C-alpha cells in the first residue's frame, strides 16, 4: 500500500537533512521497475495472434509483483524504523506508474480500443478517468500525511480504496478471465467487464469509503508454532501450484478487500479489531526491564 504516514519532524527530518533509507526504497524501486516492465510488455503484445497473449500475461504478473513490492516497502520501513517523507513521495511516484498508468494502458490496449472503434476518444476517456482518480487518491493521501499529527489520519485507515488494491483487482481479474478463456470456461466476451470495473474502481479511489491499512499487524511478534507452520504450508502450496491457484486466489483476495470496505461499518468493533489487529500489538508490549546491577 502507500508508504507510512509521517508528519514533519519525524525520524530526524526536523534537522533539515533529507533522509533516504536503502532497504525500504529498494522495495519501492522494485515496484517502479515492475511497473516499467509491465508497460513494456503491453507495448510489445501482439494481440492479433490470438490467445494465450504471453506478453499480456507477463504484464499482469509484473503488476501483481509490484503489489508485493509495495506491500513490503512500508512494512520494511516500519520494522527497521526508517520511515521518511522521501519514502512516501517516492512510493507515490512509483504507484502512479505501476498501478495507474500500467492498468489503464492495459485495459485500453486489450479492450477499449476495440470497443470504441468509431469513437476512440471514449476509450481514452475511461482509461484517463482511472489514471486521474488514482493520481487524485495519491495526492490526497500525501496531503493528509503531511498535516500535523492532530489533523491527519493516523487511525490505521485509508480513505478510498488504495490504488495498489485497485490495480491488483484489474490485473488479477484479467488473469483469471484469460485462464478461463483458454480453458473455454468463459461465456461471451469477458473483456467488456473490464471498462465497467475500471470506472467502479475510479469511484472507489476518490470515495469516502474507509479501508484498513493493516498497519497494526505486528509482523515482529512471536507467533505460535502451529500458526507459523500453517503459514509455511500455505506458502509452499501456493508456490508449487501457482499456475493453478494464482488466477483464482488473487482475484478472490482483492475482491474480499474491496467488499470489506462496505461491510466494515456494519460489523462490531470487536470483530473489526480481531480482523485488523494482532492479539499482541507492539505498542502494548512493555519494554524489558534492566537487569539488576
């Protein structure tokens, strides 16, 4: 997701020096690089050759990989205590390429230019609306993050769906539909779903719907052995069966996240806390006492 919110004067930024931390920004650079590769593959795609469109599939995987890098950069920054305003701005620039330009260009290339042959301006408009709403979403986030702590949103919530989740939804659903099309599961021309989805996600990004950031999950907390074993089994299964599971699991996860924003206000506060927070939050853990002299 977007980089962690930091107010001026946090992490040494009040001394007038620009702080650029290697590891978190390396993750952001990986995000931007994947976005560039996705756009390159979309340009190189030969759609007239018919399925399976290997370059389009590669572009979709690069967008999803960019989502993973984006998820990691904020987590790494918080784990090592190296959050900075530079990281937030760099993250937004990478996001607009990987999750704004790449998905909009993708949908225009494989759908919109064919749908609106007689009026290509409409296709450009739909793709541009998504891109502009994504840029608006990122700019609004950065403005809120730059406000004093008393005025900005530090409650672990995002206002509007984050642009990585929107791009992940577009990429994962397209990947699923392409897999169905190759296996002759698809009914009719599935591609016409994507322009509607693009407009819906554009609305969600600039809406007031609240989405959790899951920043209160404590990734450094000690986990029970059986819980860690289950996580490892799930990861191993997904890696071994990624070609079969990815087109199904990825769109399901992104869809659940999108729907959760609408369901969230209607569930109890306790249930919300169970979903979004660790049982043992870092802030609740008392520092170790000094050994006796």
